[in-house]
């Protein structure tokens, strides 16, 4: 196979083993996402309108910050995954009947709004972009 001098698509590149530093960054982002999810769950119900906005803004800041720090979309998805797991675990009721989230409007807005923020941040985050002019890719 001959090379045409163009850069190959990122999906066509062979997979390389991630470095230890990259794994540590992603693990830290995952754990930070879980902490932000748990803290947001407590704050959103404490001060309803302002706490909900504060919790969602904190989650959005973490997702965008993770994407900017790593330079790839996985930097936004990793803390979003930790956030989602923490929030889902906190919504489950215990055998004693206790649960952290009530069945109110704020809890549903926090859960659905956090998912929407995660999708938006992962979609708009910096990812692989082709080099060259923005006119046409085939030229």
C-alpha cells in the first residue's frame, strides 16, 4: 500500500497502548465526575432554583474542562460517566426505604439536565479535526 502523503483518518490508525499518565488523568476525571454528581445531588435539593443551576454549571464546567485538558472527546465523556454512575446509585432506594433524591421536579431536572449537559459538552468538545483549509476535504 503506497502512501499518498495525506494524513489518515483517526479511525484508520492502529491502536496504541495508553500511557500511565493518560490512564491516571482519565481515572481522576472519572472520580471527580462521581464527586461532582454526589455534591450536585445534595446542592440541587438544598437551594432549589439556585442550587440546581449551580449543580448543572459545576457538571458542565467539569465536562468542558476535561475535554479541554485532554484535547479529545473522551475527556468530556469520562467525567460524565462517573457523574452518571454516582447519580444513578444515589437515586436507588435502599432496603430500609431511604433514598437521597426525592420524587420532585428538581431531582428530575437535575438528572435529565445533567444528561443533556453531558451530551452537549461531549458533542461540542474539541476532537480530531482535519488539517488544512476548511473549504473541502477532498481537495
